[in-house]
């Protein structure tokens, strides 16, 4: 595996002269994540004004349909081919039933599937069906159950099931949209508080009529001019008029989007709404305060909102660690002879140690020591370090080759095995650079809530190498925090996959 370098020594950042732009002023490239993607994940159940029993039936059918189609297709084919009476049929049916229930169910809720694009639903079904087939073949190979069916029958079932499953699920969703998601079934919604959080939720409601949420508008004590509200956002008045408005207009749901610093106003509003039957939701302003991985939870029966916490909690942290161990160990074993050859070449071509050890900040801002192949004639590790520049005289000829192809970063796989680093995460910076930038960039130290990585989201987005301007480092930190917000194992694998072409097509490695 290759890595994107972020060497300890780079050109000094330019701080003098004109004021540097704030992060909000820095134009950053598109992250490639469409704004509607987050709307596909819904944890609260969808509620309708009417036909709640019919909705419950639909969601139950939506959850059970994939496994039912798979099992029924198998049974029909077995009857048509005369294999249903074989001694293996009952065992195969039990295995298929278990696998269908376990693997064909979408990880998203039926409500989330209902609003997802049709191609996303279809692709998800095909992927899960492929996983089921692989699992079934593996079990069959071990247990010998494939003898119960001829090869044509197995192939016919493998093709017929998704051919029936995908259209049936899409038809089921379309019926639900037409029957359940009619305008008459929509709940009337208003927002108490106009900010980025409430705007985004209102816009997503407008894009997804399937959610049956009709937004009337926003209440806020600030004027439209002060809020810079667009014409599409209907400001209905100050908060004091909200209780009377909901009674006159039969409002069903209120989303309270007041900042956490105004918690007293939230309580006052709840008191005034105490004599109504309106449903209330609170939208914490974690997006405004630039927090990451915000989630609700419960501690000993007390509801809490995690606003700043490591995303690697529970089984997710264990899964990431296992992936780090497996991949780093495999790469070290595969490239061991080449790494020994590089070490010998460094020793023979220049004076000094083979490995360059440097202090950097790791998880929770604690100092760690990371390893790299030495590529320079110096091994300084104190105070502010001049970053490497193009044609830097300190870089050895062999070091220039190693840095160009990021081979100098390979010893950091040992740091991954030690647990000091991860394969993917924010790149660690020299201690001197950290102390300087933490004073200049808001939220800079938040990137240390996770272990540093050999490569990361910022690197594949173009923010690798030297950071001669403050806004270069701001851009890197922006994507580091974006990684914390969006983290998943799939994102890690995507970053690792995209790292390789970035290494082959770059002009920032020197």
C-alpha cells in the first residue's frame, strides 16, 4: 500500500503582511458528497395524519418482502424441477431462509428506503443478493448441499430472484408513495428558529414529499433583513406569535431550532405550548457550532446529545482497528524484501540512520513518535521546522525518489501496528507546527480526536504537501473535520482506493 506524504519539514507558513482569510472565506473544492445523501438515513418512524394502520402494514411488508421473495422463488423452482422431495431440500431451505432474513434486509429503515432514489434501492438489493449467493455457495461447498440441485437450477434461481425482487420492491414503494404520501396525509410543520439547521431540514422536506411534511414557514425574533432569508423561506413572525399561529392553522409538528445558548427561551416556548397537542422536536445547533459525529443517546436512562466525541465508538472502533491490523500486516509481509532493500540503499548512499524518528501529536493531542525512511541529510526534530521545498538541497538523491513515490512513508505501517496511527485519518503534523496552527485556526485540535493516518480525506482532495499559506492549512483542517463528521469503514476503503492514483498523478511530492 502506498501513502500520501506529509513530511515533517515543509516551507515556513507566510503570516506577515495582509490579514489571512478566515476559513469561511476560503473556497474549497466540492467534497463530492451530494447534499441529499444525508436525507436517506431516517431513524424516527414516518408518521402520517391518517391511514396509520395501512402505513404499519406497508412497513411490515417492506421489511419482510426480500426474504419472502427469495424463499418463495426457491420453493417454486424446486417444485417445477421435481427437486423439492430430495433429502437435501429441507436443509437448503432452512439455510436460504436464515441467509435471506439476515442479509437481504436493508441496513436503512423502510422509511429511508422509501425516499431513496430508485437506482440506490435497486443497487442495494443487488449487492445484498450477491453477498447472499456467495455465502450460500461457501456453505454449500463445505456441506455438499449443491448436489441437491443441478447447476441450471441454481443459476436460474440466482437470476430469477433479483429479477423478481427488484421490480416488486420498486412497485411496492411506488404504491406507498401514491397511497400513503398524498398531500392530504401530510402533517403541517413550522420551525421555531431560522438557521442553517432548520433551513436544511426544511429544504429536504420540500425535496421528499414522501416524508409527508408540509412546511408552513419559520418563526424568529430577528428580521428578514438581519437573517438574510431567501424568498423561498417564509418568515411568519416573532416567536411570541407561534402559540396562536399553531392553534389557528392546525399545525401538527414544531421543530425548535434555537441555539443551545438560548436554552431559557426554549423552556419558555415549551411552557407556552403546554396546552397544545402539537408534536415537538428539538434541533440542536451542532451544525452551526461546527461539531462532528453529533448523535443522541442515553446514559443510565438520561437522554444526552454527543456533540464532540470520537466517531470510533463501540464495534465501529473495533472494526476500524481490525482493518488497520489486517491491511498493514499484509502490506508489510508483501513488501518486506523491498523495504529491506530500501533500508540498505539508504545506509550505503548517505550518512545517518535509516529511519527518521519524529515527535508528532497523536490521539487526544498526546505526543507520539512516528517512523519514516530518512530522505534528508538532516534529522532535526525541535521547534519550528522549515518544510521541504522543490529542489531542496537537504534531500538526498535517493530520498528524492522515495519522496516522489511516497515510499518514505512505508515505515509508518509499523506505527499502525503499534496503535499510534491508523491507515486513514488526519495527517500528523510536527509538534512545532501544531503549536503554531492551534492558535490560528479555530477547531484545529479537534482533528486529534481520532488517531492520525498515513493518508486521509484532505490528501485525496488535493491538500497534501507543503502549506506555505495559512489558507492551505485551513483547507486541510476543513477536510480533516469533514472526515470526522462523515466517517465510516466504507469511507476509509474509498480513501485508500483513491490514494493510489493520487500518488501517480501529483506535483506536490518533493
